C-alpha cells in the first residue's frame, strides 16, 4: 500500500466481518455521543461489492477506486421518502427545455464539443445616427438567446461537461414587473425538473425558439452554443462559437426587410474590443432607484410596522442608452409584426437554477454516493441522495468549493477560485445512514502521528510488516504500539482494516482519555440555565406567562444519550430586570426560594446547592416556581434592563458547578440600566452608503468581547431570544452568542396570538437539539496547503484552534486554505477535521472527518470540479464579515471583481477562441452570476428603506453559521405553484424561477427561503379553490396577512397544509406563514424575494447583471 492510497474497498455482501470489541455505534443520525450497545460493524451501510468501474484518470489512490455510480440511471427512490424531512423536498423544476443539461463523462476531454444548436440569422444594419429610445426597444425586441444542450451522463460526478456558451447584450433591459422586485433569497432546493409546466411569462407574445440540433459535421462531436444578441464589438462572421469544430446552420426563417446576411463563417474576431461606457454601477454600488418596503426578519407580519400605501401604477421606463459598440437595429417600421411585440431577452435562454437542480436530481439522485474515490464532486445539496462511507467523509459533513486543487499558488492566484471547505462536524444524518462509530482504545487513547499529531485514518500507510506507519499528512514514520499491531496482506493493507472504522471510514469517533480533559479530570454533565427578562415589556406582551407554561412540559425533552432513560443535564432559573433573582429549587424544599442580587457591577452567584438540579428530582418545586414567576412580576413597572451581568452570572454559576453548559436568555429591550455593558441608542440610517456604515455592524463596546472570551474558557454557550419593539443593537448583543457558538432568534413586535407558534417551535427545537460542549476543533492538511482563515460562530485565541463553547448539528465552520508549497498531482491533498467535545452525558469524545482531494496542473480540471453552492456560501460569509471593516460599496465591488476574474480566467485559459460578444461560462459555474447577484442584492449589502439596522445585523449573524443547503435557499428562494397539478397527485409540483413573470394570476404560489413562508394568491384564482383553501366565497374576502390556514376537510386544504408542515420540518427555524393577495400592499414584501427581477433598492435583474458581468469580463480580457 502506498501513501497515495484512498479508502479501502469493502468486502462483498454477506461476507462475515469480525467485530472490533472496543467500539459501538452512536445514536440517531450522527448525533454526538451514544452509549448504545455495540453494533456489529459489518452492517454499517451495506458495503458495495467489488469494483466495477474503471478508476478515473489521474486518480492514483490505489485499491479503493470504486467509482461513484453512473449518474444517469432510472430514478430510484433510494430512501428518499425517509429523508424528506432533512432534505429540501422533492420539488423543483423550471422552464422546460426539450433537452436537459447533463455533465459529461470524465473520460471526455474538457471542452470537447457536443451537438450544436442552430442559431438565428442576425439582423445587421449599416451604422447610422444614434437611434431613438423607440429604436433601441426595437433592437432589444429582435434579440434572442436560444439553445439547448445535450450530453452524455456523467460517471462519477467528476466530469462537468463542456462550458455553457451564452451570448448576451450589455445594454440595459426593461424592468420586469410593475415595481421591480426585491433581492434576498436562496437557491431553490430539491426536485426542480425544469419544464415550462404551463408557466408562460404573462407578457410574452411570441413563443421562445424551440431547441434545434444540427447533425455533426464530419470530424466529431460539437459544443452547444447559446447564441443571442450581438454584443458591442461583435462582428457577425457566422454563429458565435464556444468550442472548436462548432458549426450550426441557421434555422429556416424569413429575413426581415433591409437586413443583410453575411457569407460563410470566417475566423472568430479578436477578443479585444473598445470599452463600453454603458451599464455602469452607480456610485453607491446599486443599479437603480430607491426601493420600498423590506421584510422584517424578526416578525415578518402581524405586529410589524405597516409598509406604506398601496403602490401606484407602473412608471414609464426611462429611455434606454445604446452602447456605441452595439449594432444598430432596423427601424421599428422595418420589423415584422411579431418582432415589434417582443420586449426582452428570453429568460429561458439563460442558465436556470431550477433546471440545473432538476438535472442533478435526475442524474444523481437515484444512486448512492459512494465516497471511496478521491476528489469526487458530490451531488448538489438540493438532491436527495444516500451516502455510503468508504473512506472519505460524507458531503453532509464537509463540502468543498473545489474538489481539484491547483498544484501551485500561482495557478490558484490566476484563477481566483477560493479554496475552502464548509464543515458541519455534528451534522444530523437521515435515518437510513449510519451515524459515526465510536472507537474505544482504552487508556492508551487514539493512535496519532508523533510529529503533526494527526489521528489514525484510512490514508495512513503501514510498512515493515505492520510494525510502523507513515503519516499521510507529514510523512513522519511512527512505531505501531504492540497492542495495535496487525499483519499486512499481500497488498500492504492490514488484515483487520475493515474491522476498524478508523482504517476504513471517512468519519468516526474516539472516546477521549483523561489527557484530553481540562485539569486532567473527566467533565461533569452539562447544565442549562434559563434566564428570563421580567421587565414591563416582557410581562405586558404575555411572553413570561407563555414561556413559564411551556417550560413545564419542555423540560421533559432535554437532550439525552442514545440508550439513556433520562437526560443527565441539570437545570437552573434566573429572572432579571435591573437586578437579578436566583432561585433555589432543591428537591427537599416545599417552595422555591428567591435570592436577589442588586449589585450588578460586581456579579456573584448567591447560592450553589439547589441552583442547578436534576429535573426529575425537583419537578414539584420547579413547577411551583414556573407557576409563581408570572404572578410575582404581574404588576411590575420596571422598564429598564441589564444584559452583560446576566451572562456573567450564568457563567459564574457554571464555573462554580465545574461544568460546561448553555444559557437561554429571553430579552426584550436595549440594556440602558446602569451596569456593565450598558448601551445607548446609536441607530442612524444616515450612515447607510457612507464610509461610516461599517460602524452599524460593529459592537458599541469591547466589554462583550471580553465577556465572550471568559464564557468560551468556561464552556458556557449562550442562546439569545430577542423580543424587541424597537432598536436593541443586535450588533452588540449578538457578540456573546456569536463567539460562544450560540444562536440568536428575533421576534420583533412580539404578540402572543401572532407569534406564539413560531417562538415555541424554535424554543423546543433549540432545547432538544444535541450539542457538543466545551469544544475545540483543528483542521490538519497534508504538506503543501494549510488552513488560514475561519468563519462561523466561533472564537480563536490562536491561529489554529477553533474554540466553541457549544456546537450543535446546525452550525458550520468554514475554512479557507492557501498554498505554502507545491502540491503533487499524484498524491493529492488531504484534510482532517478533529473535533474534541463533551457530549450531553458528560463524555469526552473526538470526532474525526477525513477527506482526500485531487490536485491539478491544468486550470480546466479546477473549473470542472468546482461546487457553486459551496462557493456562494463562502463568498457570502466573506462579504458579510467584510462589512465590519470596509464600506459596503467596497465589499460589493470586491465580490463583482472576483466573480469577473474567475470567469475571465476560464474564458482566457479554458474556452476555445470565440467572438468577444459571447459570454462563456464554465458548466459547473454557470449559476455563479445569478447566485452572486442574489448575495449582492441581499439586505446586508443593499438595504432598502424599511430594513432596520437590527435586521441587517441579525441576518449577517445568521448567514455566518449557515450550511450550504441553507444559504442555497436563503439567497435564491423556492417558488412552488400550488394548483398546477391535480389535487390527487402525491408528488410535489416542480418549482418555478423566482421572477414575477413566472406568476400566473389564476394560481396560488408558496415561496420559502428558510426564514419566511409566503402564500401568494392570484386575483383570478377560481372561486372553488378560494372556498376550499380559505373557507370564504371570493378573492376579496381573503384576509391579507393571514398567518394560519383554516383546517378544512378537503383534499386541497390538506395538501397545502401538509406541504407547509413538510417544508417547516426541513428547516432549522420555524417559518411563519404570510398570505399575500395579488395587488395588495403586502405584495411588495413578497416581491422582495423574486430575486431574478430588478429590486426597488437598485439591485440588478438577473439579465442585467449577466450583461454587466460580461462587460467586466471583456474589460479584463482587453
């Protein structure tokens, strides 16, 4: 066995596997820590028999070359139904194309052409005087982008097929929709089979071109080309070309009068062209006029401020500018009638997120993803798939921006593709996947490399008959301890490799020894402390009574280990306003006792015995306390609160009890009482779009960072539930939760009747989820690269160790890598993430995730193996951190420049020479522009008039810890038609693209982005549908802003309510429903999430941004 070996193959089914006595399987779905009885290792996932696929070229890791299954097989459910609650639902389609985009087989040369697409004859006119606005409209009307692509199905997900070539115009385009649209959503999740599905844009009077194919010219296959309007500097010497050998014949069509057709295609024109003055970003980085109402993330509707009056009629569009380089169009009266009515580029001809998602589902959703092959690109996060661990960590734990890393730093700098991994160490797994096995090596502890301290993994190479092993990370040769010795077989592999998770799996756990514990002492079980604001605001809204009532039952559901009958977690209670009240709830007491600490400047804990108790032992006293708290403070008039001393008190209590734990803070207002951490109201909207805007995201005082540092040292994690009626300075209050690995929940203008369900659902999930406490994470890499930057809810006291007071299954840590030496194409690159944590039962554990990546010397290999969803996750987090130190405009410009550099490098180095008028995108990055535009239009980077400073800080903090699936649907929301399919249909209706022109006024649509749920009702919906769903007789009687659908006994009502419940189960936070009627003032809020349209805050439409990116790329190339 050599160093380059990847994870070993698993023996065939039915072959008996000896059981390693020291380990057992942990509990449900990858939750940390289980003490369930040992499970025979042989049954972990059903090993795949043998190796039936040829290894991919360039993958030299020996035995485990079992490739990923063929990607395009019949869609077998493969456990999908069971996984529905974790995925994003089997929904998503889009404008149909007759032929689906598929990834190329890895064996096919990158860039080798496929069947071409016929392009339309272009309209060419001699240059004349600058055309009028009417003429420009006519010019745009004649533009079309057409094309469809077909390719062979990919084998192991490595080959991403040829680049998508897309011609686009770089002028301005008509706004879509009467008011424009709002930014801020996320990529549509699961099944989106892209078909028109009857959803025609309402204003299109000429049908889009059908996809057509020409027969290949002699000499080989061809590349598809999406051709379209001629761009500035583009001559018409034949159809635009995207790859060599591309020939396409014009579709038989009448030539408009006055046009001239050119002769046979000649060589492509030079890529350099005069710079274009048109389509400039405005000084503030926006693309248009100010926008209207925005969503309030804390409380999307009832209770939130109103959003102004009914929007007026659409304003006439301003005259369009014409690029000097653009080719003038025929006069309006010269155009045939059908072209006079076409007003915009066909959106179906530009890359569709819905189509890409659906194609991936169809191609890769029916086969298990086997992790035995190095550098294998996983299915998209929106695809439902089963993972079989054969030596590399599941993509549910680690996803990378690229699975093929450049060998040199110069190559990486040239491409500008960030090299990063999004790691979710305690990710929950679906029920049909085995959670990591727990290995117990006894007092000797886990085996490690003596030099770099990497843990034993499948990539270590045993030598000298098994007596020594060579580290795959630093090449150091280590002795094998006698108790771990085992003979090698004829291939150099240990004969017990398949009996030991650490030698055959990508993810596993070790029981830690006392050496891995603080003060060389095993930890006590953690504690939860509930700290409740009892000021006037909290009492008046009914929050305190609601919370106390809920806690009586909720405490029965504290997290517990796999086989445990009850939770080992102890609980304590504190209430506060300007002073703090501690409660003794010792089981021997008849009634709880209250102790008041009024000296908040020098916080201490007045009692130890009786403060943290076992819930079952003290149940009667706790119930009595929860009954008394709302009554004790019912007549309070105290409006001022403290905040920092509350956290200080909780931390001191955990320190005194010598345990880690979590504080649950329920807080209502800006802490203005005299105490450490006192804040002032500094909300100033005049700072927006100035150099001082960054101060709105920075904490007011350094006191909270100091406090957070102390909390991390104690293993004290803070979860904050905010119920503000006005500004509370989320940017400062969120510092401690952010640095301790905690969560923030915000319910603006909280009202029990409107927000009860959302708050209680979030609270139950937060209390019940499994957490690792007092955690330290380190990411090790093989020689040549190193981890240089970390993003997430975390604290770092040095450059290598990520410290987390708490880490749950929803949190991610994003790591960026840089080169420090040349990488070897043959040996690849290795990552090992090691997380040391305390489980809910107080057991100290190490969770290990390993991943092997390929290395490349050709840029084409880098671009072929990128993962756009992960790239956007990283870029959003990078930008959201950037606003702390740079003006927002600078951050936006940096993102645009990086995207342009990535695409320009591809165009220059990987695509065949072609007309400068064509925008050529790498196949696996063709959605980068649309997703990046969504990030640029998000409320953090481009706020509208109604988005509060607190909302921006809240969203910034949320995104920092999101995983790839969450950012995907957050930035490009999922829009589902509700009444298109028969009610009896059990399959979800495919999603449609997030644009107003996809809406039909005779339909109902459900939109979700992970935080919000909108049910949009068209004005012409059938009366029977209105009756079945809302129990009213007409559209006008539907209550706008309704938050709950009536429970009616009919198929339509059951179907839609069931879908809403299903979507909520998939997300980490409860999504509150808002019913929006067409033409109602709330519709502006809904349109904020139609991210392909232009937004009122000036965010560009998808088409406009694509043109702008094209211009940026051409400037770089020239």
